[in-house]
């Protein structure tokens, strides 16, 4: 039982009562990161231009190393 006006319990990834993040919520988080922090979170598979997709892969690999797993995005 919670008292009226009591703070919410802390959120955790172990909270089994919370449903998984939806695609709409995830897109809203990406938009917020872009607007607030200038950070663009792009799914490589969503980039349709092959040249641009490879440029993003190259830059991410240069900064953080090659990915382990995930295949070659259908190529």
C-alpha cells in the first residue's frame, strides 16, 4: 500500500512489472537525446543509402571498435 503523495519507487531494469519499451517510446528517447544533447542514435539497418550507412559504420568502428555479432545487416 502506498500513501498518497509518496514518492514513486525507484525504477530498475529488474522491474518485471514494467512492460518493454515500445518503438514509439524508443523513438521519443532518440528525439530527446538529439534535441537536448545533440546525440543522434541511429539504427544502422535503418539507413537506406549504402554510402552513408558505411560511413556511419566506419566512424562507429573507429571510435568504439568493431561490433561482435549482429552480422553484416543483410549483406
